């Protein structure tokens, strides 16, 4: 449990002293357009298996699609064939989805980038300090991030590494976590510093506001 002196603004990987503790993400559900376009993007381009299709339990005239994002966590869509996809930019407000991020294997990063280009998908590539990402859009204009770790970090230690990098970044007086902060966090936590071979890219700071 967390220290009783922890403030509301503290950034830490410690488990908070709350009434409920989640154990992970089960699924995220979005309002989609039609089945054909949704399957074409998420299954046929991103490679997510379609593992369940059934009527929406709350609205049987709408179809509910379940895609496995790669680790057993699901991304699901409510779709209907009378809905047209919208490829224009989104302008999300409070409570809306800004973007979805999916993890890709670092050794396949360049292959994924090439696949987007071959599919005619526009994308941006950025080194985000703690990770390296490609940004594109789905068939409805939703921003999709394809992210890979820059270092070999065990999943169970990921939050601890990020929280430690955050503290080091603040001590250095920097605005954003960068590579050196992640490496310093790994060193402090006595984890091996094993960077993946990824392309050089700018941070893209301030360039993804849509």
C-alpha cells in the first residue's frame, strides 16, 4: 500500500489505498461504423484476430465485434451496416477518445512502418522518450498509435520504471521524459539496460494535437 503522506499529485507505481484495485484492462468498446470497414482495418491491416461476433446484448439490431489485440485483451466495436465510415479528422471533447495505442514488437517496427506505407496509410513516426511510435488513423479518423518499447523492460516492472524516470526527469528540471531518464531509472532499479535497434526520429513535441 502507499504511504499515508502521499498527495493527490504524486506519481508513483505504488498501489493506492483505494477501495477497488483493477487487475488489468479487459476490453475497450467503441462505437464503430460498419462491419466490413472495421474488419478490414483492425483484422486485415493490424492483424487482430476477430474472435467473437454477436448481437449487442443491449441493442440486438447492432453487431458487437471482438478483436484480440495480441495479449488476450479485447478491443470491441458496436457496428451496423447502415453506418458509413468517416475518414475526416476527429475533434474530441471532454470524455471522448483521443487515440488508441497498441504495442508492436520492436524487431518488426520497420516492417510495420513499411506495411502502412504499402497500404497507402499516412503516418508519423516519433521518438517519445520512453517509447517509439507510429501514428496513423483508422477508417473513421480515430488516431491509432503503434508503439514499441525502446528497452527490454519486464511488463511487471514497467510502471515502476516509468514512475522512476518521472522522478529523475523532475529532478533534472526537464519537461519530458527522455532516453537518459529511462536509462537512469533502469540503472537505479538494477535492471539491464538493453536498448532495441530502432530508427532515429524526432520527439514530435506539439505535433499531434488532433
